[in-house]
């Protein structure tokens, strides 16, 4: 094709370094920009030492893109693409753009789009003049040309999504020309850090990080901290960000590996002072691990000019907190799609797994939890292996970490300042994963010392994570912890401080001579079919601190429940024991040698215990006792022997006949669960549990009288008495000032709810009277100012709802009256200004719904009138402006007329 003078007003500029000059390519401009914008741009390039190649002068030839032009594209560092009204008319332009975008994607070259009197969205979506041009191209297009046209569309969209320049009709062209030249000079003269051009996840991390920089704040110096576990890619992410935004600054410096080389920090600081004094600079401190490193650097931050940004990467969040950086980013693992791409590039040298390896690849990505270092290391390790070899290698990984990954992760462990931190880390890795943080703190507490500091340090070092108050750990970090426990005696588990693996436990327990070092033992009996529970084995574990015997498979537990795994003379050392959890403990009492002086929590659920121990024992430190579903338990020891007990769970102890906490014995008890203790016939007539917050007597079917509530139960928040045989509720409710939930549902003998004095139970939020024999509620029910839920469903004798005084029950959102013989609602129902759900389903003699005055019941969203005797609804029902569900089921409302 011969190049014509009426070509579109566009320019492709290709810039590259050659010795001390910068060279580029400038394609022949269109007539409407030759003597203004494009001319200014060419002159400014030349004046600043940028030699611009122009096809009309140097590279023009007929036909396809000239070989000289292709060579210029290959060698160039930067491209400027000028999109004008007629750009898309030229196939030459569009073909050049394909090569430019290819070069950008494969070689990481810089592309700067200029939108010259066109809207970027028109370029992106091929609208306006671009749409008309493509309509012309598609006329009589064969399959090859259609394919080429689709590539043009994709290239335009990709180019229009890049950061560039938009010149509108009233803008000064000369100012934009100067900015373009300045930006190119800055980008090509600033030294970028070396990084893989095809790095995975670049856009994902830039999208997360760039908003934290607040680059629009040009008058302040900001510090941004990037932290996370080893191998997650903090350095790589910092490099991505550094290269992406460096052109915004006058100068920059990337100080990599500060952890290992900051002994020469004074030389580094002098260099920074000399180079960056009063300039707008970008500085990265990579892999900082000591407070002094940051302190000295931050003291010198006053040298930096306004608009400067300092990025800090570290494994230790505490360093960033101490110095109050302006923004923090906790590095996330790669999204699943990007994680699989990174792994596949290493394992298969392509973007996706090869056939038959898809499931194995998915397993690896999930096993390493998308940690970039592990994806690369294991991908390279597995490259070229057969499926059988993959299976073997992955089985081995479950047992022992890959050493390259292990060594990187272990840096954080080795950096812990004292042995106490390391011990707690190993306890969590081997025993406490997924547990509640407060539970872990309680068990690991020694005397007055609580390990809150250690837990925080482990969080700051990214060795553990806390989510919803549960302690979690990255799977590979946990594997590293398990390896540390094993490392000194890899083939002698009886010498380890912690045992958790079923095979290791079996080997250790079969050894006649044992070491006394075992402190933590976690046994999953679902995976240990044959094991000897004998005194000889356990007697040698004299330092035992934590003991858990459980069943991960409930079916296994039920099958083994009838078997006695322990002999009558079974004993185990307990002096140092702080936590005992034993599902299905098969003895009728704890061993005679049980000491329990240091025990904090004792859980013997589904046990055969009849009496907890014989004789008199004092467990001063015990705070939690759980004997739930110990169906043979007939008697509890005196609570005075457990003066610090806070939680007592006896749910499902169906043969427990007596429970008598003496006055003063239980003043620290906050949680008491006696649910389903069907043999309990009464509770002490006067009970003072001054710290009690949760009290559950539900399903104690033989309890007829609730004890008189004393003045020291003022902290009670939740009281569950459902499915008991109580006939009346204690009148002295003035002591229940903190009560939030009261459940009396299915107390079939309860006929009356007591009057409420104004101010009593003012925090009550939920009142459940379902299935009781209550006939009516006192009008004083309105004094429950915090009540949100009132449930009277299935009350077979409840006929009338009380009148509401304006301002009462103002927080009630749910009123459930279904399956009651109620005939009508009082007109004062309108005063329930917060009501959202009104349930009257199966009220078979309910005939009339009250009129609604505009503004009343305005929050009602759900009105249930199914299977009622209602004949019609008032026209004013239309005033319920927020109603989203009106449930009538006409087929069941047989008398409904309109």
C-alpha cells in the first residue's frame, strides 16, 4: 500500500536509548495535526534529544508494515499512540497497534495513549467515528479479515484502558506536549528494578496498593507498610509498585534485603541524603526486621521533599505500628485463577495444567493455600514427573516440608526474641489450631502471667492469624512448626515434646523405654485402631501439660462407646496437667492418683463417670468443667472445691438427681448449663449466683418450681426454662436488670405471666411464651422498653392482646401470635412503631384487621394472615408503605371476599 498524504491524523512514537541520546519513531502525521499538535510534539522530542523515526522520512514503503518499522518497534522502550477522529480508518494504524500491544505484553514496554479530541470510551468500545470506521472495514470481510478485525478491537480496548492523556478542544496543546515529553524523559531515565516481565497477579496487587499511596496528596510525605508471611511475595509486590509509579517522582531508590545488609546503614543514609535532599522521591526499604533500621531512616525522612513516598516491607507488623505508618497492607495470597496460572507456568511451562493433571494441580494449589513461593518451588520440583511420581511426592510433602520453603518460613520463627514465644507458637501449631483465642489464653496462662503479649507478637510476625476470635495458621507455617518438633529426633517420636500424628503415637506407645519429654498429647482415636492405654505407658509422661483424646468420626465413637478402653487401675500423671479433654472416658471416676492442682479445663463428655472423683479434692485453678452427656453421673462434687469455676456444663446428664450450689461456693460461676437433666426435680429454693450470666434449665421436665431469685443474680443475661414443668415465674423480677433473653416456651403448666413494674427487666430483648397456657398478658408488658421479639404462638388459651399505650414496646420488631384463639387486635396496635413482622397465621377465629392510619405501622414488612377467618382487608392497608410480604393463601382463607 502506498502511503497517501490524506492519512489519518495519528502518530506512533517509538523511543529508545542509544548511548547518551534517546531515539524514537514518528509515523507520517495527518494533515489536520501535521502543523499543530503532532508538529509541536515532534519538535519538542527533537529539542530534548529524542530522535523520532518517521515513516515518511525513513521507514515508508508499500505493502505491509515495513521491516525497518518492525525493527524500530522491537528495539523501542516507549510508545506514544495518538488516537484521533480518523485513526480507525487506517488499517496501517491498526496493524501497527497490534505490534505495539504485543510488545507491551511480552516485553513490558511502556505505552502512552493520547486521546486527541476523542472520548476514550469511544476508542474502548468502538463508538462514534470508530464505530463507523469498523462498519466500513467489515463490509465484504472474509473469515481472515474478520479475525484480524477482532484483534484490532481487542487492541483498541486494551490501549484505551491504559493511563494516558486526554486532550479536549479547549485545552492547551503546548502544555500537554510538554507533559508528555517530561513524562517520557523521566520514565526512560529513572532506573527500574529488575523483575519478571510476565509476573502473575500484577494488576491484582496494584489495584489493592495504589489507593493507599494517595498520590494526589502532593504536599505530604507518606509511609506505607507492606507486611505478610515469608514467601507471600512482599518484595515482588514492592517491585511491581515501584516500577509502576516511579515516573511520578524526581528520583527513587529500592533498598533490597535490608535485613541482611543494613549494618552499613550510615553509608546508605548518606547516599540518600546526597541524592534525595528536598526532592520528591520514591524509596523502598525491603525486608526490614529491626526497629533501629526504621528509626534511623525515619529520622532522616525530613530530607525528602513534599509528595515523597516511602514503602516498607517486613514480616513484623509491630515495626510498622510502632512508627505509625500512614497506611498498612497485609499481603493477600493470589486469587485461585492467578495461583493456578503461576503453578502451571512452573509445572507445565504453560498457562493451564496438561490433561490428567488437573485434579493433582488443584490439590497442590489448595494444599499450599496459594502461597506464591510454594507454588513456584513445588511447580518446578514436579515438572516432568509422571502422575505416580506426583502422588508419591505429594504424600511425602504431607509428612515433611520442602526444605527451600521451610527455610524461608523459618526465618520468622528464628527471629522470635525468646523461647516462650517459640513454645507458644509450637503449642498452637500442634494443638490449638482453630480454637478460640480466649480459650488458648486461659489454658496457657501461668499464675498471674497471661500470654497476650506472645499471641500479639505471633500475630505481628504473621505466624498466626486471628479471625472471628479464632486462631488460625497458614498450612505451610504449621507444617514448618511440626517439622521443628521432629527435627532433633526424626525417627524417635517418643523423644518429642508433642505427639499428634496417629502413626507416631502408635510407635511411641509401643516403645518399652520412653523419654519423659512429652508435654502435649493429642490423640484422634478414629485414626488409631489399636493402642494400649495402660498405666505403664502413661506413668512415664511425667511432664504432660495438655491431653486431648477425641474422635473425629462420630460413627467410630458410637461404635467404640460400649467398649471399655481403660482398665480399672488406669492412672496418668496429672500434677502439671492444665487441660484434659477425653471423649468417652470409660472409668466411673477419675484415677485415684489424679491431682488436678494445675488443671484449668476439664472436659469429659459422653463419659461413664458416676462421681467425678473419690474422696475430697481441691481444684483451685479449674475454670471450666464439662461433663455433658455423662449419663451415669448421679452426684456432683461440692462447688466449694472449685472456687474459681466459671463454666459448668452438665447438659444431658439424665441421672443427675441433685444440684445444690451452696451460698458463696459459686460466686464466680458465669455459665451454668443443666439442659436435659431430666432427673432433677428441684433447684435450691434460694440461689445466689452473683456472677451468673447464662442459666439453662431447659428440658428439665421434672422441675416444677424455679428458685426464688436473689438480689445477687443481677448479671443474668440469658435464662432458658423452656420445656420445664414450672407453674409460675418468680415475682421478684426487679433483680433481673440485665436479663436479655427469657424463654418459657412449652411450659405447659404456666398460666400467668407476672405484672412488671416500670423499670424492671428493661434490657429484655426476647420473650418466648410459645406453647404455654397463658390466657392474657398484663398491660404492664408495655414497660419492657427494649423488647424486640414477643412470641405467643401455639398458646391455646390466649384470646386477647393487651392495649398498647403510646410509647410502650417502641422497639418491638417481631410479634408472633400464630395458632392462638385471638379474635382481633386492639386499635392501639398502631403504636408499635418499630414492628416489622406480625404473625397471625392459623388464628382460625381472627376475623378483622384494624384500620391503618397513615404513618402507623410504617415499618411493617411481613404480615401473615394465612388460614384465618378474615373476610376483607381495610382499604387503609395501602398505608403500609414498606410491606413486602402479605401472606393470605386465599385457598385457605375460605371466607375471604375482597
